[in-house]
C-alpha cells in the first residue's frame, strides 16, 4: 500500500521502517533533519512537507508528541490527500477530546480514521511487537488491521473514536500508580530488614505481582532486562509517564470521576521530574522515595 508516515521520531522511525520491510511504499516527513536521514536509510522516501507526503497516500499514519500537534497537522494534511476514502491512523498518545475532534475532521472530509495509540515502547517499536489500542468503526478497524500487523503483535478494537486513547491513558494511569506502590514496598521492606531479592521472590509469585514489579522491577538485580540494572537508562521516560498521568487527570475532570490515586501518582511524577529530569526510566522514582525527596 502507499502509506504516508508523519513523525519519524523514537517510535515513528522504527514503525515506518517495519512498514517498508513488510513491502509497503512509505513516504515520510519529520521537521527534524536527523529523523529524515535515518528514515531514508531505512527505505522511506522523504518528502518536503506533511502535505507533500500524503498527496498520493491510501493510508496516513501520524506519530506525534501531543494532541494540538495532531490537530494542527490534520488541518494541513486532511485537505491535501487526493485519494478517495483515505484511512487516517493516529498512533500518538493524545487526549480523548482531540482524538474525537481529529476523527470528526476526517469524517467531514469524506475519509476514514482510527485512533491507535501503542504500548511497548521503543523496544516494541523496533521489534514490531507493539500493542495497538484502537478506536473507530468496525470498517475502519478491518481496513487498518493488516497495516498495524506489520508494526505490532496485539491489536485490540476498544470501541468508537477516542476509545483507543481512553484505553491507553487508563492503562498508563494504572501503571504509574503501580510503579509508585511497588517502589514504596521495596523501600519499606528494606527498612524492615528484608532483602530485595527475597521480597521480589515472594511478591512476583504472590498477589502483589504486576508488570512494574516482575518486568520493570525498580531495584537492580532480580530482573535482568529491567532499566534499574543500567541506572534507569532507556526504558519508558519519566517525562512520558508524567504526560500520560496528566492526560488521565484531564480526562478524569472532564468525565467527573475522582481518580485520587491517579492524581497522587501525577503529583509524585511532577515532583520527581522536577528533581531528576524527564529522561530516565519511570522506575527511577524509587530513588526519590529512598532519599525521601519526593515529599519535599
Ligand atoms: P519523539 O519526540 O521521538 O518523536 C515525535 C516526532 O514528531 C519528532 O521527531 C518531531 O520532530 C515530529 N514532529 C513534530 N511535529 C511534526 C509534524 N507536524 N509533522 C511531522 N512530524 C512532526 O516522540 P516518540 O517517543 O516517538 O513519541 C511519539 C508519540 O508516541 C508520543 O505521543 C508518545 O507519547 C507516544 N509513545 C511513546 C512511547 C515511548 O516509549 N517513546 C511509548 C508509547 C507511546
């Protein structure tokens, strides 16, 4: 298929490369020259602008930093497509409201769309093993599925427009709360004289088990692949976790739901990013709990 790909960054770059590997004809655009060069090296034809990239496309994929950029970009690219019933796939993590506005823009122009945010991080993007959470009509979902299969392993249809984003932010709110809870449990256990490995052996096979513990364990040692073993380099950046927790709080306010633990996690990551910066894996929050700097 002829696919346009906008946003060739940490996630989008490898996703576009996997589409090329699957035999698609991919034209990409990113304002950052280094991102364009890497994409070119991976077989992506680079365009001069978003509008130029989408001109002949049958499918348009966006992987951008936030909702406002997606809406601005759609303002440029939706009128620039020349095909009939072009399929727009937005895989950025954005607020539900913007996702629904973007879907309206596409529908009003006579085209189809899904929101399809992902989990799996840069590693999943490179390996082509992302999970896609999809919001949109049954028909748009069926059309998108073979394209998404070139970039991911699990593709879940979550309902109408915006529901992919709803699933993403609810999942990441759960993850943020769990990482703080897991970190507090390790710090308390150690203060009580418990060896972290012994606690891991119990909790990872007991009712406290969760991904933040058994896969992304915030203490070095028990889980070989965890960023804790490399001073929290790589992994899922604290700044991105803060972004998703803020999206969850915005959604909670709009929906009139009091997500108190989600709010506490957002506040904790806000303070943590102030102390430690946005770059390191979000499991590094344990270092602030250990040094008691999170509470000021
Ligand atoms: P990134 O900053 O590496 O990439 C975003 C790219 O979009 C940048 O290269 C930027 O130059 C480009 N861009 C900005 N405006 C553009 C425009 N108008 N047209 C074309 N390109 C444009 O970010 P990322 O880590 O690749 O994340 C992308 C999205 O995926 C975000 O919404 C993020 O929340 C989400 N996400 C990231 C991860 C992760 O682990 N990095 C995991 C899941 C979801």
